């Protein structure tokens, strides 16, 4: 678990994305008042219904897109464009099909350290290819790989540049359950080894529970925002076959599913006051001793809880 | 076992059969009128007859006479007996040199320009009207202008080749560059790849198959146009050769030249086919 500090590693303030209406009427606000912080070494998952703006937020964090309103700060500096400090794992793997596995990773390594010679770049790339379990496939072209293997190359490429932060947009969405499980385990292992800070979008509740330290839940758009934050208190290291035996597992899971099924829509009532900055409700299974029904809705950050990181805009 | 021929074996057999059929029809159509009865004439005998008769020399040649001509011409491709009597290798060489010259110049202009057009909406919109206006003009229509300004026949035909090779390469390069997958560009953006490295390591390989397809089309058109251009300006080249032999009423030589134009055109095209395969990638 991370501890709150005065300078969070990543700070997102009042982010909003507004599109002008195609018919010339009211502009469309996809999301607004999005505030959150991520601390160094934290693994944060975001989930929410399709179209609420998760990918847009991730692209803004990556610097590939820009917000209509609001700011993103990383390490105290404002994010204004793409950077090698933030590695991105794309949903569609985005490998260059004319390069082999090794060349794809080496391209990234060479971009990160242009002064390194061929041999150094090669060795570095091979180390990460081995880390994702693709040793022996380094001279294959992406078209000769399975979907899971391609995604692993994408992971190797993103990790190889040793970014300060990793951004993943539904990286395993296109994979079958079995392959997904294997790669999730690998990701857990690599993140544990490298203490990587991760922001990841997922639609898979179990994936979020397995991987994350915190899960941010987005309400439905328009005017979507981070409605709730769930502290994932399950102890690490986590094992997918035993995780459901943890006492906090079902409360967390039920809370997430319940949000996605019903509460994500109800949150729309806040739209009536779109100017009112919202603070997400925090759900922590540790609080469940007395109340096991609906979590208490808190609109101000409670004091004295070390695991809650709220941003007051 | 008899039915276990591979696809290419079957196709090869069919091709040979077709070739034999063409020869047979040709033979039948070119039989000297006095020998109509002798349909199953020995080709060597026919060659003797064809070679002997004055009528056959100026009329349509028999397959055997044609074969003889092909053999003779190909055994001495590079002789040079003055302006009106050069080996086929020399004539083809002139034509190829002009085509390659014009084509190369066009590539030097079209590929960088296509890159610029494909990369920028502004440049695209600025240049598009010119391309649309100039593209449909027959390259030969430029010939008088070229002759007037350049004042050299050979350079003028190179210019005509340049003009006709330009458009397919330009349009395909622009198209290929504009349609590079956004994912790959996003990857290079997040890796902070500098513009030059991005151009050569990402955009160029991504667009290469489209660019090469454009080059292949350009080369095909250039080889079509060079014959017409050389007929027009004269002097040297395979186009001039065709026209000259037509004036000499030597249909055999004209036919031979046609065959050679086809063979060289096919070779050029398959060269680009091979190059295209080398830059192709499968997603
Ligand atoms: N040009 C545009 N004009 C208006 N709205 C747009 C435009 N482009 C995107 N949007 C909207 O922005 C919203 C956010 O899209 P985004 O891809 O970020 O959603 P997402 O949460 O990632 O969805 P998914 O889970 O399906 O990936 C969508 O509702 C989309 O309709
Ligand atoms: Mg998305």
C-alpha cells in the first residue's frame, strides 16, 4: 500500500473533454471534473461503461490527446505531449508488422537510448523479450505470432524503455480467457519486480481485482466522472486460484459489479450541477465491519484514513 | 498417379498447348496459296519455301520464318551498321536508358513530394488541383513543348517518360503515407522518435508496398509510352525500330520488335513484382 504524500506522482486535475455539438446546439461534455492521483508504484485500474471516456483519459495521460479543460501533472511537471516517461500498451498491440519481435523491441530501446550501440540495444531488448516468455520467438514477424504473443511483445516493448509510468488500454480485451490469465500472471510478476506505476483500463472485474491496488469506477456519460474509488485490500502476492478465499474478495467484487450494473447510471443526478466539483466515494472493504449493505456516500474526504487519496478541486 | 499433377504443372501444360494451337493457326493462315493442300507440311520445309518465295518476304511471315528471324537477330543483338541498321539489343538499350532515366527522375520528384502531400492536409489541398489537371493529359501531348524548350529529341522523350511516370508514383506515395496506421504513428510519438527517423523507419516501410505498386504502374506506362515517343522523334530506340521496319515493309522485323517489347515489358514488371514482395508485410 502506498502512503499519501504531498506530491503525488501523477496528479489529474479537473479534466474534461467537450465536443462541439455536430448540429450546432449544446456542446457535448463526455466527462468533466475528473480528479485523481496515482502514487509511485501503484497499480490503478479504471473501469466503466463503454463510451464514458476511459480511452480518452488514457490518451490524455499519454500526451497523445489533449483535454478540453484541466491539467495532468507527472512528477510535478505538466504533461503536454507524448514522452518516453510514459509507456503505452495499445489494445491493438500496434506492433510494426515489417519488423521482427526483436526489431520491434529494439526500435523502442534505441529510441530511449540513442547512444547505445547495436549489441547493447540487442541485449537489452532480448532481456525484456525473455521476461515476457518469448525467448526463441525473437526472429519471428508479428504475423507469425498468436494474439497473446503479440500482446506480450507489446508489453516487452513498453517495459523495455523503463518508463516511469505504464498506461494500458484494455490490453487483454482481445484475448481468450486462458491466455489472458497467463499474461496477467506475468504482468503481476513483472510489476512486482519493477515496482512499476500502472494506469490500466479494463472491462474485466476479476482482472481489476487481481492486478490493482485501487479501482476507479467511472459513471456513465455524458458528464461522466470518477464516481467511486475502491481500495483493493487483498494482500499480495495474489494467486488467482486462491484469491476468492480472501474475506474481502466478495465484498469488493459485489461492489464493483453492483456499480457497473446499477449505480453507474444513477450517478447522472450529479449532472444537474455540473459545476459542482465532485469527490468520488471511497469504498474500502475494511470499513465493512458494521455496514454490509450500501457503502456510505461521502462527499468530503474523511480524515485519518491513510489509504484514501482524494483530490479536492 | 496420372491425375496428381500440381497446379503449376497443369497450367504449364495448358500454356504449351495454347502455344502449339497459336502456331498451328498461324501456320494455316500463312500457308502459301499454291501449297494449300499440304497442310501437314514439315516446318523446315515451310521455312525453305518461305525463305525462297519473294511473296513471303513482304507478306505476313510464317512461324518458321519468324523463328529464323528471331534466332538471327538474337544471335547478333549488338551489331551497329549505321543509323538505320542496329542490333535489337542496341535499340532496346536506348529505349531502356530513356525509360530508366525518366523514371528515375520522376521517382526523385514524386516520392518526396508524395511524402509531403501525404503528411499534410494543407499541402494535399494545395497540390491536388494541379495533379487532377495534369494527370489526364496524354504524355505525348507534351512532346512539342518538350522539343521546343529542350531542343533535343532524346531528352524530350526522357521528359515525356518523366511526366507519365510522375503521377502514379506521386498519387500512390501520397496515399500510402496518408494511410499509415495511426497506431504506428502513436507508437513513434510515445517513443519520441525524431521526424527523420520516423520518416525512414516507420512511414516509409509502412507505405512501401503502396509506393512500389505506384512505381510498378509508372514503369508499365513508361514502357508503353516510350514506343510511341520514339516513333515520333525517331533516331534510335525500339519505337523507332518498329516504325523504320514498317517503312521497310518488313513485317517479320515488326513482329520481332513487338515480341521484344513484350518480353522487356514483362521483365520490368516482374522485377517490380519481386521488389514489391520484398517490401510487403502481413498484418
Ligand atoms: N468527435 C467526437 N464528437 C463527439 N463525441 C465524440 C467524438 N469522438 C469521441 N466522442 C465520444 O467520446 C466518448 C469517449 O470515448 P472513449 O473511446 O474514450 O470511450 P471509452 O470509455 O474508452 O469506451 P470503450 O470502453 O468502448 O473503449 C464516446 O462516448 C464518444 O462518443
Ligand atoms: Mg476505450
